């Protein structure tokens, strides 16, 4: 079923300091474009009383100071921004190539994807590397990219028991999503490969290789190429 794009944003209270703005009812590039456009408008024109703006797949969460502003004012702001927001040009987004070594110790769960899909390892890699994935949002850990566009043949549930340690750079699948772990952390996604790139460099002025709205394409590499690129990456 195709997700619905709302004609006007739907606003809801989220606790005593949260104001949630929803633009549709599912994961869809058109919905997410509205989310990112309004977030960009607020980034270019910061307003007093708004402490943080958190974009997600289909919504924006405003964290606000109730001593400075209130939901009525925020609702008026949302209406004005929705009428005047900056249009986003999807054709101008960056495409970031991420090299990945699939299977083996780098991708211990690729066999689960093979079993569920009926594909060979080579076919799983081919299917996974075919699309350009839109980065819908960044979250969970610093730089964790939630990507849209995964081929239905690779849809797979999360692990029954999450791992306590997933190495940084791991590429995984969970249900209809694929994503990358930029730092080592616990996680329950099916791990199919790993990139040697350092995706999160907190010492840098720009610590991330990508941002929401960019696109990612995965490029398969060998284990020897992984080692070479890991030594070369100085981020």
C-alpha cells in the first residue's frame, strides 16, 4: 500500500516540551522530502524557544522551552513554514560510495538472508549493491544512516537475540531497511558485510561522511581491498 502524503502537516503534543509534526503515514521519499525541507528552513532561520529539531522518516519533533513559546505558536509557525518552505532538489543530492566486504567474518548473517530469499551469496550482494539508497534519517548512534530503497527480496527480521557488540562499519538489514553501524555498539540487525571507512570522526569539523537527504551506494570489495582501504583511511 502506497504511503499517504498529507496535504497539510498534522501536529500533535509529545509530552510537556515536545511538539510532533507529521507529514505522512509511512516511509516514502515524498514525505521525507517535506520533513527535510522544513528542517532546512528552521536551520536557516532559527527561532527562539525551539531548543532542538529532530527529523525522522515522516515527522519532525520540536523540543521547545515552554517559558518562551507554546504549541499554539508552534502550530502557527508550522503553517507558515509549510506555505513557504524551500523546495529540495532531489537531483542535487550527493551520492556517497561505501565499499563493503560481504560475508565471512565481516557478514556472519548473510547466510540467513540467503536462506530466506533463496538467493546465492553472489546474488544477495548483487541485489544489495544495485540501488542508490536515500538516507531518510540519522540516529540510534552518531552517524547511523537509516536507508530506504532495499529490494523486497532482502527483507529480513531482526535477530531474535541482539548482539552486545557489533563492530563499527558493519552493514545490516532489519525488516525493510538497511543501514551502517558507524561505531561499535549493541545491535540486532542481520549483519551482511562491513566497510573499512571511518564513518564517524568526532575530531573533525564535519564528523560525518553523509547527511540526511544524501544517497548511498554500496560497492563490493575483497578482503584484501578491505585491509588496504582500512590502512589508507585517515579520517
